[in-house]
């Protein structure tokens, strides 16, 4: 059972990134997925949620309006499109499945000039 994130990196303010979370070893399409983030020295913060079938989603307040979460059943992957990134969005972003207690390794997102 594994989740692997990719797509993080360094971006200038106002830029965009598209994070991916690819699952293996379990029936991915049966589970909802969450993204959270953790900035250095701060607590984890909820970012986004998508239901098992992609029919429902919601977002945390800090990034609402700048995110789109989606999933591709054929690729066992959930995507997090992030636009209008700001300095305060710098953090490690994790995908996880609460009902399984499975976490990805994290993807570093750094917003800097």
C-alpha cells in the first residue's frame, strides 16, 4: 500500500503547480483522498478533499479559489492544481487516506522570488 507524490518544486509568486498523488497496492477508487500541508514550525493544515468517485470535493479556507482537486481512476492518481501561489503557501504537501491511515512521503512546494 503506497502513495507517491510528485510535482512539487520552486515557483515564483503568482505561479502554478500541479501536484500528483499516485496510489498502488490497494483499491484506490474505493477511497476518498485528502491533501494537507505543513509549513516549517507550524501545524498541519487541511488543503483539499475529494470523494472516492470524484463527485464531491471541498477546500480549506487558506487556498480556496486557487485550487482544483481531481482524480483519474485509470491512473490511480489524484491531482491538486494550485494557482496564484503565494509566499505563505510554502510547505510540504501530503496526500493521505484517513480511513486507511496511509500517507505519501510529501512534496516540497517553495514559493520564492
